[in-house]
């Protein structure tokens, strides 16, 4: 008997069956063939259709629970749509299987070609994506890959210390000093050829000699090790500029845009030198005790004074603290908002006119040099004690910033933060 497999059929009839009793699979298949015999004529006789291969093997999957049998029937078909629908509808006339009442319901007729078509489309998309990503790179990708490989091949050893460097060290007036070989390779990859690495924790003599003849920019990682490298170089070499990667990032990890952004934001070495002693002083102060505790001295009970000493009022007799008006607050708020992200400071006179704008790293030096004539300072930063002390000596009335580390009640200067405005 010729039969067709489900994979070669065009349609699959899906039906459910409910039987009020216990039967076996052969009972169900026999009922299908027996009760549809002669119903649809000779052309649609199920036995003849199966013999000729136009109807496939009838699959019955049933299970018995609580004395009732339920399951599913699957019939593959290579007939056309209308003939397949007629065969499916014929199954629903079966009302008894064996001695039990039964009910068959056609759930749906699946077009196998639709499922195959969806599979073909999905698989074609995957193959095309793989082809475009891995097999056929565009011309720009080929160009970039070849150019990158050539740049990396240009790394060489420079000087008596045999330091990893780019090919343009001798030709360039400006040189970028990085930490290691991987940093030089990344810089070459992005087209920056005037780079040389220290290749260790100490400062090589080659770097010291180059710093005497060329403009040096130190480009370090955004971590503690990068800070230490900058300090070492500033102590022994003539450094001009310092640039740092973003916090927690390494130079070898940076993309081209991040490298150029960091180099554009470089800072003059003199400014870095001014900040380093302050950091060192803080560290020394943290390591050393603030005072030495005197040894206890015995005082007789009759001479002991149990009265609590009166604490003098703070700033007794000092000038009265200035109170800003609403218009002044509004003007301070506008100026502070305009400074966000600039790390700059406005110096104002008593009419709140801007006398000048300076980086906050130069603010203390500028205030000391002017000494008088400053009414207020507005800056993008945090108010610290040292700035308050300088402002008190210069008779400044207002300090306006994003935040403060100094309590307003400890000074006669009116301290305003972003929250106050």
C-alpha cells in the first residue's frame, strides 16, 4: 500500500477527540475508516486515498482518565484545499467508537507550506546577516583593517632605554608620554604616531632628555597609578602638559573619540604642581597626630575647679553677615547655572558686575592677588575652608557654589549653594 509521510504533504488536519469510555487506538482508526466509508463517494474514499498516497498515515494520540478517553488525531493530506476540508468535516460525523459515545472536532487545517515558508524566510535572514557581517566586509572595513595593521606595525624601540614608541618621535615637536607598550599600540591604531612609553615605574633617561628638547604631554590612566606616574615625571623631567583618561579607564582601552577628548582637556603642568603639595600635606596630616596628649598631672581635690568654662561667642564683635535680596539671589542663580560643567568662577564687584572669569584651580591665587574690591564669587565647585579663610581676609561678602563643606554659621561670609537658590 502506497503511503505518504507528513513532511511531503501540503496540509495537515488537526482534530480533538472525546470518548465517554475506554478504547484503544485501533478502535479509533477503525471507526474513522468504517463510518466514513461510502460517505464521500469513490474519489474521496479514505482507504483509496491512503492507498494512492494522497492521504498519509493517520496518527492517533489518546489517554484515559477517570473512565474517559481524550486525545488528538493528525491526518496529513496532499489533496487540494477543498478536498482536504471535506475529508476533515467528514470526521465530525463519527459519534460512536466501539460501544462508547464519541465526539470529534476539527481544530484547524494547517498549511504545511506556510510553516516551511516562514522557516525559509527566517533562515535566509540569518544566512544573509552572517554573510554581510563575516564573509563580505565592505570596502571601508577592508581599508580600516589594513590601515590599522600598518599603523601597529610601525611601533619601534627608541633611545638607549629601548622604549616602545611611534615612528614620529624625532620629527614631532610635541610628544605624548604614556605608561606602557599597549598604550602606544592603541594610539598608533588611531593614527597618533608621536607617542612613547615609559615601560616601567621609573622615569627613563630617554624621557628626561626628550623633555629638555620637545613639548611633553603626559597621558596616563584614570587611576592611582597614573597620579603617581605624573608626580614622578614632574619631579625629574620638564613636563609641559598632563592629560588623564576617564576615571577607572586605561589608555589602551580608549576609543579614538575618547583619546582626542582627553588630549583636548589637558592641563598645564604648573597647575598640577600647585595641587600636588596640597594633597601631600593632607596625607601627611592624616598620618601624623594633630597634637600630642600631655601626661596626666595629679591635682588635689580641694584645688580642683568643677565650674564649666564659659565658651566665648563666635566672631564676637565681627561684621554683620550680608543677607541677599531676591534679585541678588536670582542673579546668583543665573550665573551659577551658566557655569555648570565649566569648572570656572566669576569674580563680582559690589554692583554684581563681572570683574573677570578664571578657572577654579586659579581662584585662590587670583583672590589673593586682588586682595580687595571683590564683593562676591560664584563658581562651579565646592566651598572649602581654605577659600573661606582667604575670602574673610579679602572682606568678600558672598561665596556662591554648587555645594559647601563649611557650615555657614562658622563664618561671617554669606555662603549660598545651589539648594539655597
